[in-house]
């Protein structure tokens, strides 16, 4: 029965395991994150994700739907801390919001586990309109809008986006393109320089 | 003779034209820029460039060498204004360098002719290590180093890179991922907000 369900697979988890529900869903999601990270959106296929997860493609479709939906689910997991972060970033005095946002941002980028996924999101968003739309929907609509609401000034949305652009630009040059000395600079040194800039974008008059 | 040299091409320039030296070289370069812009580094082939230019692949190799070298040549043309810009950016008082750099940056990004090529450079650098190396060599080594020398302070290179990261981040969110309201904001409004930030990165104590 196991072999009938997955005749070409060897050394994979048993059928019982592959259909274990939440565990399988998580494994597909993890495989999706890895595939998107390594290959980018364009080169990743549902079949490749299924293969990496040791399941049938139909199961990927069953749990997530289309490739775009798998991508969105994978991105959601990646940016989940970011989407939960606004609470931590929003709370506390307004004159410390730039530092809290900057600390949070480098926290997730300096962590190798989340960095891989963030790189995948960034790379995919740069190259693919579908992935860019997911980025806009998740990052902008959910994270930046909440920060804009918190600062509550004219041009709040533009301010939040300019603050984000400073952080995204550093991620680009430090983690993606890896220019020196920025790529090897002590992260605390970067935060010291950048937090006031982010704060300025958000609240300077 | 024309048909023998390019039997499958119709409505293409004649053989005389295709081998006209500088004009041909420029046409290949233009085709390379368009191919890299549309497809990115990974998906662009020398054959595709040759086809778009209406020449034989051998001619592309003859003028430029490998795909990486065609790419570098195409990028050099794109960033040529940037590589010549430091003179304009460097000249004048140091307390206006941030504004000059910011004006220069948005000048080339707001111009549709150069924007397409810049998008190609950015997209390619994000996805391909070879393209990233070209980016580092041209943009960082030539442009940022000169700005760092001009400001001549401790951490000058890191400062120049943080200033660049602010600009690159806006390019990412405004022109690549196109988040709103940043994507539609008046460029002069953006420059007013960003020039002081760039200046601060470069010279603030």
C-alpha cells in the first residue's frame, strides 16, 4: 500500500507519516521554504516541493492550493514574527519606536534560521510580480500600516515606507549583495547608526 | 551572401550593417541590456542576445567574450553616468554632498531609459553571484569608494554604504516592489526627505 501510493520513492517516511495531517502540512511548508529559498519563486515547482517533502504533488495542492498559495503560506510563516512584532514595536514610547523596529529587523536577519527565508522572500519579490504582490500584501499591508497608525502623523504611510526602505536597503547590501565593509560590520554598530535614521523618518518634524 | 550568413533571419539588417563594427557592437550591447532587463541574468543567453541584435552568437563572443563579460559591458554602459557622476557629486561643498548624490540617484532612476537598465542590474545582482560581483566591482569599488575618499572621515566606507543603502532601499520599494504610497509619491518630496538622511550618513558626527 505504501509502495502503491508512492511507487518511486525510497527511504521516505511511510504513508502513515506522510498523511499525518499537521505534521505533513508542516513538512510541506518547510520544504516549500527551502525550495523557494534556494531556487526563488520562478524556478520552484509544486512537484519539487512535493518531492522534497516526500509526498505526492496532489497532497501539496490539497493543503495549500496553487503554487502562489504555497508561496504565500511559506512567506507567512517566515514573516509571522514580523507580523506579530508590531505589538512589541508599537508598545512603548514613540521616541523609541525607531530603535525597537531596527532591533527587531536585525534580530530576524541576523538569525540564520530566519535569514534564509527572508532572502527567499526578497529575491522572489524582486523577480516575480506574484511574489511581489505577496510581499506587498503581507509586509506592507500588515506591518507598515500598523506602524503608520501608531505614529499617527501626516504622511505616516510614506514615513513608514521610507523607514522600511532604509532597513531593506541595508538587507540588500549586507545580506544579498554583500558589499564590504557593510557585510562584515558589527550589527550593533549598524543599529547604532541606523536606529536614529529610522526614528527620524517616522517622527521627525 | 546575406542569406547564407543568416539563413533564418528575415527583415533583419543586412550583413553589411551587421558587421559595421561600432554600430554592431552598440546594437549587441543594446540587445544585451534589453535581454538582461527583461529576463535577468540567469535566463539570458548569448544566443538570445545575438538573436535580438540580429547577429550571430559568434559575433557576440567576438566583441565581448563570455556571458559574464557581455553582462559587465552592458552594466558598465548603464552605470557609466554613475561612474562619471562622482565628479559632480564630489565637487562643491561637503555639506551638500548628500543632496547632490540623492539628486543624481533619482535622476537616473526617474529616467525611463536608464531605469530599465538599473532594474536589470538590481534584479540580476539579487539572484546571481556573478552579477552581484559585477555590481560590487562597478558600483561599490568605483562609485562608493570615491565618495568615501571625498568625505574622508573614520568609517567613511561604511558611511558611504549606509547612505547607498538608503537609496537602494527606496529603489527597491518604489521601482521594484512598488509599494504605495512610495511608488507614486512625488520624487521631489522623496528627495526632500531623503537628502538630509544621506547627508547625515556621510558627514554627521
